[in-house]
């Protein structure tokens, strides 16, 4: 059998895009899905020419069988400890047992390797997963993307179209925040999955945008003034996030609870993707900030 790429989380938003991009590159793709995954989504993926592999994600033997013959396992799973640690570690162990040479975990985040523990719950889970990946007999590659560019359409403090404000933390309005579109992240991940020589970390961004540039682009595109709002120090922001987390323990069971979104904002102003590996694969059409902002 021809080598294939096994994609876990293929029924998800990013996973589905990774599958499409792999297919467009002529790859043989197997999609690992759950018995309870949405059947319509599975049919959609199967129609692309993908082999569907249904498995109980808590059954190691089934996962080993799914991994046999793969040249790379790509995880685009989303979730909390039960997914990022429990399921992903089992998938990692299955990939090792099946002799798969490479594993791309579901990181797709800001650079958690440069952020202190305790600042971002979801990043702490990724860091913990890496303690398993680092000692496994398999080559791991993390793809770090900053924030999905879509968040610019969510009226977050960084770009609030309703209030016409651009907020920032820290003392530098020229601080560059990393943004990557889902399609660019998927295309780069597909290329990395097909590349046997990837390093442990690849950092990308469709564009990097400072609060000052954001306000200027917004004014240009929306033909109205945007107010730049300094929000205070990162230390105060971190302390605020810790208080919010302690005050809302129910959020521990929610993937994107409000204090986690706030933690993400803190990360965007704390770590930067540098140097960028955007040029590693030619032919990727990186979306510009203007394109994204004008669409919102
Ligand atoms: N940097 C950013 O700004 C940003 C923003 C959003 C997401 N992300 C990251 O991008 C990655 C993909 O996220 P997404 O938005 O594409 O997620 P998504 O659309 O919610 O898809 C999640 C996938 O995970 C699978 N899954 C969920 N729980 C599972 C479980 N217990 N066992 C097995 N599979 C399970 C789902 O399968 P079913 O279809 O069977 O449920 C689905 O295929 C994640 O790492 C996420 O954190 C990054």
C-alpha cells in the first residue's frame, strides 16, 4: 500500500481544510473519525477521495491499526485534557507502536514554548503533551500560527468594529501580533506533513499586525477613526486573568471560556513568532491583513 497521511480531527474545521489541502497536493489521505462523528461530514470528506477509518479513540489496538502504514499522523483534535492529553497521547503511542516516523500535534497556537506556565490553560495542556512527545520514538513537529485571523471579525478588544477601538497591552503600540488564516495554516500543515525533514517547531503567520497598524488599516478600510486604547501592563493583565480563572471554576470544563479568551489575548501580546518559516514551502498564497479586514 502507498504511504498515507493519517489526519485525526478530520471532521473539524482545521482538520477538514488540512485534508482538502493534502488531497490537492496529490497525497493519499486517511481520515481518523469517531463512530459518533457527524455522518454528513464523513460523507463530505469521503467524497474527496479520502479513506475513512472509524475507530474508538480510547482503544489503542484500533488506533494502532489505523496508524499502520502512515508516514505522518496529523492531529487537528480540539478539546481539553481528555482530548489534548488522554486521546492525543494514546494516538501518539499508537503511532509509535505502528512505526509511524512523524507526528504533528494539534498545537496551532501562539508560541506556548516561550510562555510561562500558568498564563494560558490551553497552552499548558500543549506543553504537557510535549513532555510525552519529546520522549517518544517519533519525530514531532509543532506548527505555531499565532491567532486564527478569523478572530478579527469577533469584536475582540484588539479590533472592535462596533466600538471602533483597538486595544493593546504592554507599553508598545508597535508590538507585532501574529495572525494566520485557517486556509494558510492548513496548507502549510499539509506541506509539512509531506516533508520528511521538518524541524521540531515551525512558526508561521499570514501577517503580523501591530495595534498602530491595525488602527490605521481599520481607518483606511472602514473610513472612520479608530481609537487606540492602552490597557495597562502585561503583569496586571496576567494577574487579572488569574483572578478571573479562580472566580469562574466552571470555565475549567469549557474550551473557550471567557477567561481563556482573555488568556489568549495576553499570549498575543507576550510572545511573537520569530523567525518565520513562511518561505519553507513555495506557492502558498499568504493572505494579507488588508484582505482580511476588508472582508469583515
Ligand atoms: N490559534 C487559534 O486562534 C485557534 C483558534 C481555534 C482553534 N485552534 C486550534 O486548532 C485546532 C483545531 O481546532 P478546530 O477549530 O478545527 O476544532 P473543531 O472544528 O472543533 O474540530 C475538532 C475535531 O476534534 C474532534 N474531537 C473533539 N473531541 C474529540 C474526542 N473526545 N475524541 C476524538 N476526537 C474529538 C472532533 O471530532 P467529531 O467531529 O467527532 O466531534 C473534530 O474532528 C485545535 O488545536 C485548536 O485549539 C486555534
